[in-house]
């Protein structure tokens, strides 16, 4: 008869041998070493997880801190001007009259017009690089060129716009019978369109390349053409990613300052049409922040920054809502 203690010792020995065999196929690892290694892995994973949580909290605190700073610095303007500041049509610091409506309108006009202009080019580049020619010297050259466009400083775009784009726009305005300013909403929208193309194109190329090949091969096996595969398979599958790229481009356009400031005309009046000079919230802050010699004047400019911050947040929330709806569908 085998005693219970002997059976327990044998079971423990078998467990140790099994752990050693599992730990390595060539050289057995002792139980103590394996336990220590597992303990180090778990501890490292916990530290990494806590670090990620900490970084996320820091970002949240940073955004809240920026918002609170803008609100606190805008209090003098809010008390002096009230809500009429948002729809006031006149901006005259000499007379202490501050209305943000011309700049809000100019920001939305330039950003959405640039987005409309850039969308066909962004999607075309994304489809070309993601579906037609994903590899080769030509797509590599085009991909590097697109990435270079995103890396060029905005002031360089401003100089290029003044030297090249503004004369072309002025000539076009003369032909269609509008006042040939050259600078204005349309010129700044063209500059912005060039600047934001890489954001939507790069993200679109990435999501198009992630489309499962079996879906495309199934469509081809049913007799679909390349265009039909793109229209009925690739675009529906990647619509949320494509829209996310467009949303990222819009956020970039809303906050652009230097290039827009150099070609928009910088007038504090409501533009009569898209060819007229105007101003955006970012450009008026850049132009007048160092000239603000009155507390209310300075606070009004900071409140413009607060309005720009809130507009960007609202547009991003709406876009994410649309993305989630597309994804759920």
C-alpha cells in the first residue's frame, strides 16, 4: 500500500518535470526560474499599463488646462461684451467694438472650401497608392512627395502663394468679372487644400491596403471590373477610415495660421463672396495679439481662441459621431 505522502511527492515531482519541459524544448528550466521569469513579465506588464494610463491622464489634464486657461483669460471680454460678441459684425479696437462673426465666417469658409477642393485629390491619391500601384518606384516617389508636402513649413506655402498663386487668382478674377484682389478667401482655401491633402491621402492609403484580399478576389471572380471593385467593395469597407482622414484634414485647416494670414487679405469685414479678402480667427490673433494694448482688447482676442477651440471640438465630435454611425452600419 502506497502512503499518501509518497503520492503527493510523486505528483509534485511530475509537475516540476512538466513545467521544466514546457519551459524549453531543448534545456529544462527549473520551477523557481520559471516562476521568477513569469513574475518579472507580470510586473513589467503592470508597470507598462500604469504608464499608459498615466500618459492618457496627462493628456486629459493638458486639454482641460488649456480650456480653463482660455476661459479664465476670456472672462473680462465675456463680462464686457456678453454673447453679442459672437454675432457682432464689426471689429474696431479703436472704438472698443469687438465682433467675432466675420472671423468665424472666414474660418468656416476657408476650411470647408479647402476641404471640398482637396477631397477628390486625397481620395484619388489614396486609391492610386493603395490599390492600383502599391509597390514600385513611381508609387514610392509619389508617397514621398505627399509626405514632403505635409512636412513643408506653412510660411513657405505663404510665400509661394504670394509669388505664384495670387497672380494666377487675380488673372482669373479679372476674367470672370470680380474685383481682382488676388488675396482673399479663395486664395487661402487653395493654399489650405494643398496643405491638407497628405493627411487624408496617407490615412486613406493605409486603410485601403488593409482591405482583405479575399473580398476583392470574390468580386473579381464574379466578373466585377476594377472600378466596380473599388466602388462596391473598397469604398464601402474603408468609408470610416476615409472619413477619419477627411476629418483630420478639416482639423488641420481650421487651425492653420501663417499661410492663411499671408494670402487672405486680413480685413475685419464680412466677405461679400469667396474671392473677397477676409480674416480667420487664427490669422487675426496672429496679426493683432502683440498690438492689444487694452485689457478688453487682449481678452477679446483670447476669447477668439476659445471660440476656435470650441468650434474644433464640436466639429470633431460631429465627425466622430458620423464615423461611428458608418462603422455600425
